[in-house]
């Protein structure tokens, strides 16, 4: 256990509705008593055939190589309570380290099967692409723990190219807190697709730090909420260097009594001319009981740049429904087509066919059924 | 006492002079219950108002600032401020009766008597009190009431009490509580059913005293099917100390009525401008806020529309220009509580020479507000590397029957546009000026003519020397 972080966890108050960031979220069902006693390791399985030289396996088996990077992508201070909890209690996880100029063609898959029932898990993932390397990494989280607080650190070094897909699908009784942060160096690129498909409350902090000229980050996300699930997304696009590009599209579909809250920040520091930053959050609401908040924030301190954001909340379009019905489709079919069309721009970014099909199947089960 | 910096600012800000006016009444500085009693005594107020003021002062002392609002925590020393200063005895109906020194001040500001020909009514407040308040005969005959807020309380006690603090109670926020404790001056407007008051009613607010707090209070009731356009302007001298302006504006737009409220805020850069403005819209009412913020050290102001009745329409057109020493924290709020309402927010901001412009907004759709539609557009222009622009919109939607759209963009004066204009033989400075004027055009065209001219002049002044 990390005693400093544990103290921080104990001192941070339980988030409440008076907190701007947690305004419509309800944490009352989360039981935190004796959380350290309930900690159980997640079972990790690895799939994929990396070429020699690539480190791909459990974090505990490669600590010497990992130590150079571990803990250096995420700034741990001034975070919410559950990030401190992860920092205090994490023990193991997975690592992918691709050496210089190495191209991994086969997707590498890390699957965390989380322990069930009254247990807590704190997996840490470290992904490093050394200069000029290329890889596709798929991360999956499944299971029904009462609590998960995880972290993924991503380093994309100069000229490297990472395609990163992450799929979160826990039981509707699980509380899921994940932080992911990428440091993107000069001329490096990261293409993200994050699927947030279920949890009693899922909070996802997804951040990119643009540190070198010519770097780019394309962040795509799809979130689904059904029943009484709560989905909280916090994205941060931080431009510390000029001539960098970040783009973001988060699409959510909400039904029943789901709650969603999106907060996205684009921050451009001084002397970052030539920045292009875009951010878009689109929400499709399928029921009257849904609560949907969106807060897109811009903080800009440079002037030679182009920066836009947009957010919408809407329902299925009556005219489009009518058109499809008039072509002989029944209501369920028409809805399915429109929902799938709504999510297509995100799904199209998944470059691994099997994973894309998995996303589509989960969307069908959860939202369209 | 003036430093070279204030001297420099003064040369740009033509309203930055101050006059030595004889003080008729004043109180010692500081936040005290005795000051509340003094104000209540001088105004001869009913007991309920005195109690309301005392309760509000207690609320102010208890209340913290909202956690989403940055800054302001240790910036203002409330005990160094004077809460009531009056250079006049009472508002005059005839311009000739206004004391000569004050007339001179207003002449310098260009609020000359000639302007009255264009206006349905004119009010002029200096420090805590109205020096002049008058309405055209023809409007008075149709039952239009346009008085200073204090006179409103005296002459229409029941109507006043029915609406006063009903849109913005002192509990609403810290600065509303401060205003509720020390309010003085402002306007009381009543437009009777079906009366279209098509010539604007105008009020000019002037701070002359140093380290002073101006707390005008405006209450506007536009009865069913009526129309009213209210215009306010403001300015203050440049001192080296800070002043405070915390106004409260409450507007009630009854069924099928329409109200337009235009503000051109041009405070000097030592004024904290912390204003609460709210309109309550009844069935099919229309409210339009046209809000121009060009001055002040820090402005915190989000004109709001609360939709209480079906089919209302609200609009906020916001223009902010943040020059050196300014932080324009402007925006808008729309709260939908009834079905079939529509809203539109259009914000344009410019920041230059270390200025900071922020858009902060809230769109809230309650579950009962079905079929509402709201659209928000924010555009920001950053003129140089030292300046800053922020956008902080919040959208909270309950239910599936609303359509909410928000778009924002931040950019600089584009090289291509500049190149094009310069290739046509236009000087760089003029080219930038043309581009900026084009950028704010959609809002400026909604302003009354005199204001539009004034805004263009001010923006051009702010641009001077800003392009290297």
C-alpha cells in the first residue's frame, strides 16, 4: 500500500451533490467500508503474438523495464477520491512496451476479468510505444466487482503511432472509476476508441497531453446507459506545445432512467500557436426519465489557433422515423437503423473487425433489444 | 493622485474624469446595520422594507461565493467601501432643476437634454440617487409608469411589493443579498395591458465617488400584450482604488408581452461589476437581452430567462470586449419550466492586450418543459498572445423532448483575411479593425443607433496600437 496516497484517500471527502462534478450522480449505493480487506487481484489474460523484443505481460513480471514510466503519465495530486484509492492500493496489472521502430501488426489484447461480488480491484496498465513504433492495443474490462478503480498510462514517443481500444462492460451493480492519460510526443499519434457500456456508476477520466510539435490525438467514445445506470465522462485535451492537433467525439445513447454527465476541457497554454483542437459531445435520449448534462469547456491562452466545440442533446428525429416507417420498416427496425447510424462515426474508427463486431453486438443487446 | 498608467488609460477612456460634487448625504464606510437604518430613514421606507434590508445584510455576511465562480474571494475589502453617497436631494422632473454641477457632468458624458427627443423617458443616476427622472407626457397619459425605484415604492406600494424580490430573492446569491441590503435608485417601470411603448426608456448610471458601492435596483413589469424597450448605460471615473457596482434587475413579462433590455456597460477599469439580471416569462412572452460589456475590472453577469408559461421565447445577445486590465465574465442563463418554449443565446467576445473574456452559461430543461428548443452560439476572437478566452457552458437536460445545441469557436484574426484586405491597399490597422467590426456586426446591428456608433468608437480605441 502507498501510505501517502492512502492518507489522501482518507482525507478527501466523499463526493456529494454539492460538488459541481458530481451534481446529478448518486454514490449512496457504494460501500467503502474495509475496502482494503476486499481487494482481490484481477485475472488478466493476454492475446496476440508480438514480435520478439516487445514486452507484453503482467506488470509484476517486468517491473525493471516498467519503472522508468510507471506513475509518470498521470499527475496524482488534485484528483478525485477514487484516483487516490487506486494509487494507494494498486498492485499489479499489464504492460505493453514496444521498442524503437518496431511495428506490431497483430492487435494485442489485454482482458481483465474482475473478481465478482463484494470485492474491489485496482488494475494498472502501462502502454509505451518507443520512437517510431506502431501497435494496436485492445483493453477489456468485464465482471461484477462492487468496485474497480483502475488506471491506464500511455506513452506515445516521437513518431510512434498507437491505436488504442478500450471496452468497459461491468455489471449494473458495479462502481467503475478509470483514469487514462496519454502523453503524446513530437509527430506521434494516438487513435482512441473507448466503449463505456455499463456500470452502476462509471466515471471515466480520459486525458491527452500534447507535448511535442506535430503530435495528434483522435479521441472517440461511445457511452450507453440503461436502467438506472450513471455515466460520467471527463475528458481533457491539454495542449502544451504548438502545431498539435486534438479531436474528440463522444456519443452517448441513454434509455430508461439513465443519467449521464459529460465534462470536457480543451486547454491551450501560452505560446502554443498552430494548435487545432476540436471537441464534440452528442447525446441521444430515448426516454423521458433520462437526465443528461453536458459541459464543454474551453480555456485558451494562445491566439494563432483554431478551436471549436459543440454539444447537443436530442431525441430520435420524427421525420427520419416517419421516412423509414413509410418504407415498410417497423418501429423497432427504424429505431435500430437510426441509433446505429448515430453511433457509426465512432464505430468506424475501430480498425480491428472482431472488436468492432463485439461493440455492435453489445450496443444491440443493451440499447436496441 | 494618478500614476502614468491611469493617465494612459484616461486618455483612452473619455468618461474617466471625476467632478468635485457637493455631497448632500453620505454615510461612513463599512458594512453596518446602522447604514441600513440610515438609508431606510432617509427614504422614509415602510417597516417591511427595513426588515428586508436587515435580513439581506445578514444573508450577505453568511453566504459564500458559488464554487464555480473563480476569483473575487479576497479581492474586495467590503469594509473599505462606502455604501451610500448622494450629491442630490431628490430626482427632478425638469432638467433645469438638476443642480448645475451635475448637469455639467452629464453634459460632458453627452447625455444632453437633446437626447430626450429620441427617448420616451430618461433617468440619470449619480452615485446612490437619481438626479433626474422624467417621462414623456404622451406615455404618462397612456398609463406608463417610469419612476426611480424609491419613488415606485412610495407611489405604488402594493404593485411594488407584489413583484419586488420575487424574481431574485436575497437568498439567490451573495451580491443579490448585498444589493437587497443597500439598494438605492434604479428604475420602476410598469407598462399597462396592451400598451406598446415603442420609444425606448433610458437610464444612465454614473459613479462619481471614490471607493463607493452603487446598488441600483430595477423592477420592470410589462403587463399582458404590452411592449417596452429599456436602455441603460454607465460609466465611472478612473481612480487608483476600486469601486463596486452590484445591481439587481427583475423583469416580469406577462402573457404575450415583449420586453427588450439593452445594456451598454462601460465602467472604468477599477469597478467590480457584479450584477444579477433575471426575467420571468409568462405564456408566449418574449424577452430579449442585449448585453454589451466593454469596461470594468471584472464583470460577473449572466442575464437570465425563466420560462414559467407555455410558448415563451427568450434571446440573449451578448457582446464582450476585454481590454487591458479587464476580465469579462459574461454569459446567459435559460431555465425551461414550461412546454414549447424556445431560446437562443448568441455571444461574441474579443480579448486583447492581456484582457480575459469568459462565456459562462447555463441551459436547464426541467422534465415538465417538453418540446423546448434552445440554441447557443459562442464565438471568441483573441487578438494577441497575452490574452485569454474561456468558454464554460453547462447544459442540464431532463427528459427526451428537448433539443439543445451548443457551438463555440475561438480563433484569431486570420492571416488570409488580413492579407486580402491589405492587398487591396488597406492599412493593417484598418484591416484588423474592419475584421473585428465584421465579427461583432450581428450584435451591434441590434443596438439603438447612438449605441452602435459608440460601440464602434470604443472598439476602435481598444484596437489602437494593439497590432504590431
